[in-house]
C-alpha cells in the first residue's frame, strides 16, 4: 500500500515561481507611475520654494533689511549671502531652500524698490526658468 504523507507543509517550487512572477509584473506596472509622482513632487517643491523666496524677499524689502540699488533692478543668487543671510538674520527663514530637480540648479531673485519682479531656477541666471510670478510653460508641464 502506498501512503501519501498528510503533513505536506510548505510551498512547491512552482507555486513560489508563480508568486515571484506576479510580483515582478506588478512592480513593472507600478514603478513608472511611482517615479512620475516622485518627479512631480520635486517640481512642485521647487515651485513652492520659489513662492516662499518671493515672499521672504518682499518682506525684507518692506522691512528695509534688503535695499536694491536706486532705480536699477538687482538680481541675486539666493544663498548664505545677500537675501538668504538677511532672511536668516531677521528670523524670517530658517534655512535656504535648495532645488530638488537638479543639484546644479539655484534660485535667482530679481527685485527692485517696488518689490520682487521674478524668481528663477537654473544653473545660471541667463538659462534659468521663471517660477514666479508666472510659471514657465515647460516647467508647468512637469507638474501635470
């Protein structure tokens, strides 16, 4: 008489391979969506940081802590000097925001006596894209 073992514990190799294959298909389908959401959140963070920088510089100008040249529009890199230092000294901003979309990107602020005219993001002022007051169209596409 042939008797089968009744205490058959565990999974067979075929069952394990099927489970791994199903998991691989799910990861393959969900990974691109996840990466798209991560990328979108980086662009959204940079946009919010640009708006915060504009508010901070406007506050500094209003309080008299940052004075632009007489009638000339100044442009500066937001760093530990200039507007960034003035904002930290005044207690308005605890830390200087950095770009999430690229390690070489920096925030640049254009302002005059009347207030902030633009906040840009890029490796250099000439190639930077405008984020405030009007968002650059190419940048805005990454938010959708």
